[in-house]
C-alpha cells in the first residue's frame, strides 16, 4: 500500500478494493511446469482461426491486466525519450485514454473531493470527475496550493499541457516548470493527459510536465487514437511507482485487460520502420487542413471572433467579439447542416465559457469547411446583431 | 430519466452524470449532407492499412458507445430466441462482461447500498460491489424481499443462474420462476450474468431468468470470451428500457466504446455458417476434458471431498469432508507446482467458504490433471489428518 500521506488522499471507496486473489496466484503461474486449476482459461485449442496475417494466435487468450509486456516495454522506452523516468513496470495499457480518466477518478475522488482543472478543459473529463462527486477548482495560480492547508489542496491536478482540447494551447517551458514546482511544493499529484502531442505542426515545447516533477506523484497518459486508429480503442498510462499498482487493480476490476489484438496491431505499428514516416505524412495532412481552415476562418469570421492558429492538435478555439451564448446557436446551425461544440460545456463554471466555441478542422473536407464556416458566420453575425 | 421509484434506487453519484453534449450533437450527424466541426474525428485518410482480409476499414474510426448497429441487431435477435423481449436498442456492447459489472455497480451502488448476491459467487463481482461500498446480502429466500420495507430491499440482485462460477450450479425451471417472481413482487432489479450458457455438456434448463420477469427492471449480460476468444475483450448486455440509456452514458464515460475490430470479428463469426458447428466442436472438447477430469478426481479425491459433475461451464466445486481452510493449502500447492482457487474468496462472508475449493478443468492437459490432482490429494489428506 502507498505511504500514509498519499493514502489519506485516495478515495474512501478505494479501501474496499482488495487485490484480487487470482492476481496473486497468476503471479506464480509463469513458473515452468506449473499446473493450473486456478483460472478459468478457455483451452487454446478451442480458439478460432482468424486470418490476421502475421498476428500471433497468442493474442486470443486472456492476458495480463497491465498489458502485453512487449508493448509496455516499447511505451516505456518511448516515454524515456521524452524525458520521463519510466520503466516498463510503470506502464499500464488502457482501452483508450478515456479509461485512464475513469481509473484516476476512482482512485482519488470521493464526494466533495477538490480536483484542480484547467478552464476550459476536456469535457468528458469534467463529466467523469463530476460523476464521482468532485468539487472542481480552476487552476489559476498553482503557487497558491503550497500556501493552502493540506486538506484544502486538490486531490490531484488534471492538465492537458500540449495542444489542449479544446483551446489548442501549448504550455511554454516556464509554465511547465512552474506547474511541476507547484505540485512538488504542495504534494499535489499531477494527472497529465497528452493525446495530441504527436500532431505538432510547428516546433514547440512538448516535454511532459511530469518529466519536471521531483517529488509529487504522477500519472501521464497518451493515446494511439490520433496517430494510429481510434476504433481499436487503445491508450496507455505511466504512473509513479506508488500509484501504478492501485491503478492496475482498478483496471482489472474495470475490464480485466485491453484487447490483445489491438495491442498487437499497435505494437507492430510502433516497431515498423515506416512508423516515423507515416506520422510525418499524417502531420502533413493535418497541417494542410489546418492552414486551409485558417484561411477560410479569416475570410468569414475575422470580424466576428478572434482565435490563435493552433500549433498542434485538432481544434480551433474561437472567442466571439460579442459574447453570446453559443449553445443557442447550436440548434439553428444543426438545422442548416453544420455542427460545432459550444464552449460553455468545456468550463467547470459554464458561465465562463459564454461566447466561445470549438471547431474541429480534421474531419470536414475543403468544400465542407467553406460552406460550413460561411453558414456559421451568418448565424453568428445575426446572433450578435 | 427513469421513473421516480427507480431513480431513488440509483447511486447518488449518478445524478452527477449528465448526458454528454457531444452525444446530442452526434445524434444528428448521421443526416445526409451534415458538416461537422463538432467532434475530434481523425481524418479517415490518415488511417493505417491493416491487412485484415475482408475486415472493413470502417472499424478504424471512432464508433457509437452503444456498439456497432449490426452487432447489436444480431445480439438482440439471438436473445429473442432465448425468450427475452429485446430490441437492438436495448443492447450495449461491452469491453468484456467484467465491464458490465463495473457499469451496473456505478449505476446502483452508494456506500452502504444493500446488494443481494449468491454465496458463493463470482469473486471479481464481489470485489467491484465492495469497492463501490455495497453491503452484501446473501440470496437465501428471495421471497422475503417482498415482505421487507422498500428501503431494506436490495438495490439489485446479482445472479449467475447457468453453470455458475464457481459452483457449476444450474437453476431449474422452478427456481428461475421463483426468483423472477420475487424480483417482480419486490421491484428488485435483476442483474443476470450468463457467460457460460453456451458451454452446456448435458441438456438442462437455460432460459434466462430475465425472460420470466414481468415488471422488474433487468440487466442480462453475456460474453464472447468462452465461445470465441477472450483476448478480444468483448461481451454485451441487454437491459430494460428504463436502465439502458443510463448504462450507455456510463459506458461512454468509461471507455467511449469497445474495439470495433473486435466487434467486427465477433459479428463475422456469429454470422458465419460454421458458427454452430464450431460451438459443437468446442463443447465436445470441453465435455471430454470434464469427463477425464471427473475420472481422475474420483480416483484421487473421493475419500477426501464431495462434488457434483457440472452440466456446463469450466469448473468443479469441491467441498472437503474435513472443513479445513483451503487458503492454507495454497502456498504448499504452489510450491509443488499446482494452482487452485480457495473457496473462501467466493463467499460474501468468507468464513462460510471454509473447506471449499474451485478447480478449473479446461486449461490443464490430461497429464497435468493426473499429476496435479494427485499432488492436491496428498496435501489435502495431510491437512485433514
């Protein structure tokens, strides 16, 4: 179990989650010659013949909750190149990074637990944290955590420092160092969500904030949905050694382990010689889409809104010059066949999001972007009049 | 939202889980000609070429939380043949049926919520229910629920009526009807877990208990792990119309949706002409393994324990003639290279499990079964002496 100071921060619910007795038994099953009547493993001879080219039949049987060892090693080695201190034992494979949010929420959040988030931030994280009863606080001046009484400090801080969803914002080096220093000073665990880091269209600082930590506990998570394929539902997290074993238990209770077929496909991709080249090609496609989108935005919406062209990620974040509630624009926009996300939903305090909206640029074709943004401009112009 | 009576039974935490704004938008995105800047869908042209024979590239993109429509339709039609009243809209595809346990626990369990379970029952369900704070009650005479005050009635009853893990027990028709009638009379939702139903080695009653319900809310779940392949992590649930929309939201918050590749493979399997034949072959393999295991058990352990030969499933459940704590046998057994599961862990009140153990017969080879059971017999004989 973790140190008492950390333990006091964990969800009261977590005390009820014992390590599975099966886990303890499984730990010795790898010994040569071991006869197991313990699990409920189907006989391998009953498995279907699936025509998956070079994929091993081994991915059809149950696997470890932590993830397949070769993939964990590969992820750990990639994370070390980003500056994280991380062994394969610190990696947990996820059924998409949304699952990491569920597991971390289960780990820390009781009713009324304070949790620090950015504003705006990823809306499905806000939903999950609220579901478990979190009291959401906005990260404004992290330095103040160190001055607050321990009980008032957030159970953890959730941040998306690189090409944030929805704002597209990317922290500079000083901001990264300052956030890490605050977490260290106040012993606030850092939960860093980093699904967009590979979609970088300009050179910019992308060192994980977790790499700057010296003492605080941490969870860093990433996704294979953006750079490989979302339909396979695969992501990963790495965590400080005090948290990882608890997260593994929660993972086991949630879905035993992630699809081994997806794990196999992702590992094969990561180890292929063409992976870097493929990423370059993806980034080039998205950069072109972003630039084209920016030109149409400029033409259609410059008089009505302001924005920064994002250096990475998948979104433009607009602030209207007249702060109207963009939720009211949604129905008429959908009627004209154009969908967008009102900014209010991304704010822990929704009123703070008035007059903002998020536009995804990666999905629509060039022609759709032209027609959709023209229609939006007309609606916004009318709403602001 | 569900009816007030049901609503009062749900977890307090659930009130915090709003429907995702993205869900509402996604609902209209299917309209022809719709331009979407709403989601964060990767561009399909960035997806890898995966050599999966006839599998559609369509399974690489994000998909619906409920599951792919064709698979939901297929599952619903299979469930109707079992006697359930069930449309495709009542089906939710799961990342393995362990996930259904997590979702139902999130749906119903607050600290100190009473939950009725069998004793013994599936240990990973006990773990999850305990984690969310459940007060576990043993299902002894379900009829008494109807007499209890509503506040004292369990939030739901969790049962594995067919080839139960760990006991191998299969409810008869009268027991199925009686349980359903109790749930109806007391308005106790029924959560029926049915992962082993296809592994039937003798003719026996397998109609879902949920098919006998007239009024009570219900969740019925099944797995593709036993009859297809566990490594793909795919299962499903069907639920009464009052519960399904809530479970979909919880699923979305947990992992967005299940691997579409796994869904595609399972659908292809279910629709293949050889599926029934393959199941017959699997059942024949397991029946042979069970019969061989039963013969060795009889020779080695008849003097030390009693059991019934299970009509289906993957386990023998032994009760020792001398009630020793089988947890104490585990370490010496592992030392000799034999693993089994002590029965204590499967009981909500562990003391009730003294002298019981679970033996899986599907994984060990014939030779391993011989050697393993001989070693166990020796240890048990010595422990009982």
